[in-house]
């Protein structure tokens, strides 16, 4: 689309139907006048709404000049490696230089500025059609970034160091990065020059699109517009002098209205250092075995209630429908029995005799605790001697009734052998420390039993251990040097004793459901 302009009689002209974009063609040509611009913008917005991307064929008679100007730029950069994907895509092999913001009050001063002006015009054409289709309006655009291939020898000079603690502070690099991710709505990739190559688009899990990689062949003059909240990408050009110009179209920065009652001032103790939750794992009732499934359960308003299974205890021995028995409810929200009962003791290095008398609480702490640590990038080898604190909110277990003193005495009288591992099989202090012991971690191990608030207290104590004493607090006597903490909350309904106590106090719902914020509420449903 760059070359000599010819005048051809109309009867020698026929409409041109380009190949599909994924076959090397394009979806739309760049408009040549204002009349074409309106129709172009409407169709481009429609394609973005339908599939999240579009390929536009540009007309650039100054391509060679723009390439030369791009190669003469000197302020080349690479982002911090942890942030690179959001700016330069996966498998990046390019460096970038940032242009001055486009000054629309004057004509472009060179060929590269003319290419940048085209991206500004793109945003102006699209802006009137975005609010109705997508629910957002454009505030402006990011300064243009020119990308050319980088040499291996340049990596060590251009690549900044990894993120530091200062980058996480208010106003630090990470906060600016997160604001950018929140504001960006459209990305434009203008392939000014290349010898071919490929652009891969990867739909996100929440994009609502077919989970397949979109492969767009690259050629000179292709402008790819995509929605970064639906797609990530890889830009893989061919040729050692490929040039790409990119920008993002942004919404307005969020500025809080201080008169809005929803805007609150953080307490003083939250103005300084704060802790970050880096990974989490959940097990609960209703086949809820991951954090994502947990969120789906809450979002759908599911109660996960079911009848207490016989594998827990003989519910019929305690429950009567008329409420005259020890239990007036036979429902709870429980973890699946196959998950609760199965335990690979050999993997954890625990003998069969000891594993036989471990409560499900202890096995769940080992499994879920290790999965959480593994999600944070640790393994058995890297955990050894790692100063990670373990803080367990443990509401206790009815399982110890199985190993009570009278039970053991009756076993002795009957001449049965006593398993000496029974005591630590249900002891709360052992529950909190088993994972640290088996993995060789060196941080403190603490358990909390404050009934329903156990996990909240554990989380609060872990956060305080990480941050340290506040200005108005004395130095703690047990000052531990940890930078990470594993916090766990645990509640299992593994016996009838607590059920009986709650029913005696009329604490459980008679209908076997929790009716929160409803006048029919008369108790709660036990859950795990």
C-alpha cells in the first residue's frame, strides 16, 4: 500500500476483498477522509466488542523515513522483568524508546511523528462509540513507544534491577504500574516495518472468548487494535530492522471525592508498612477445593448444606425431627469425605502407626498448608531452614473424644495395645507445628483458639509479627525476624459433642440453614 498513485478508469476497477486477518489480510483499511472515518470507527468498535481485536491496513508513504528516524533514537529501555509482559508481551525480543507526547496543536515534524499522529486520530475516531458499547470513556493516550530488536549484549545494560521494597511503597513503581493496568482500555500496535513474523493473542480466562490462540501474520503497515483486559500477546517480528510503534488509550485516573461518605481515612497504624497476601488456598463444603471455587460459591449464593454423613458419626443416634433429641438439626456444610479421609502419609514421611491416629484436622493442615506454600513458589528443599512463621486459628476437634482417658483405660482393661501416638494425634499445639517440623522451617509456630474469631486473631498476629511494633507500642519480648508467614484457619465438624453443645445453647438454626439479615433467622449452620 505504498507506491505510485495511478488514475484508472472506473470500468477497469473492481472491489477488493482482502483475505482474513489470520490469513495475512486485514479487517479494515485506514480511512482516507472524514466521511470514511465515521463508518470506519463504527465497524472497528463493533469488531472490538465482538472479538476483542481488529487489524487495520495503514497507508504510509513515509515508511522508510520513519524507520530511519526510529533507528536513530538513543534513549532505549527495558522494563523491570516482573512487569515486562504487561508492556511488551510474552517472549519479548525488543527494546523501546518513548516519544514525546503528541502535540496536536501543530503538524507532525517528521515521519515518525506522523505515524504517532495516526494513533491519536485512531483514539479520536473511536472515542464517541466506546461508552455505549463498553461503558467507558477515553481520557487520553499513553506516549508512543517505538520498539526495535534488542541485542543479547544490551540486556545487562538496559534491564533495571528487580522490584525492591521501595517499589511497593505508596507512590512507588508498583503503584504506578497498577494504576496503568486499571486505566488502560485499548492497545494499538502499529507494525511500521518488518520482514514478516507473527503476533499471537492469548484470550484471558475471564474474557468470555473461545480459549484458542489467535495468530496474526505480521506485514508492513498492519495496525492491530486489541483490548488488553481480554488478551495478552506475543510480538514476534522477523528482520533485524523491524520497527513497531505502540500506545495505550486510557480512562481518567481515579480521583477520590473526599466528601463521599464511602471514602474513609485509614487508621494511623495502616499508614506505614503493610503486608501483602501473595497466595491462598481454600477447602470447604460443596466441592470447594480451591480459592476460585470458593469465590464461585459466594458469588452464586450457595449454602453447600447437606446431611451429616454416617462416616462422621451416627447422626440418627442423636437427631430427632421433633427436636426432643440431643440434636434438632442434622445438616452442616462439610468437606467431601474422600478429601477428608484420604492422606498420603508416606509423602510427608509419617509412619502408618502415627498416621492412623492423626485427626483429619492435622492431615488437612499438612495438605492445604503445603499447597499454599507451593503456590508461593516453595518446595520441600527450598522450605528447609526458611524463617516462615506459622499461625493457626484452630477451633478444636471432637476427635479427641475417641482418644480420651476413659477410652484408653477401657482399652487397657480389655488387654488392647495402646497407640502411644494418640496424644499428639489431636493436640492443638502439634497441629500448628507439624508442617514446620516436617518441612524444616525455622519460624515461630503459634495456635489460637478464640472460638469463631480464631483465624482472624491468627491473621492479626501474623501481620503484627511481619510489620513489628507500632510507634506507640513497646518492643515485644519475643521479637522474631520473619519476612513471611503462613496463616491458616481450621474448623472441622468431626464429632457429635460440639453439635450437642450448640443445640443445648439454641445456637444452631432449626431449619438447618443460616438466614442472615432475615427476620426468620434463629441460628447458624455449622460449616468446615
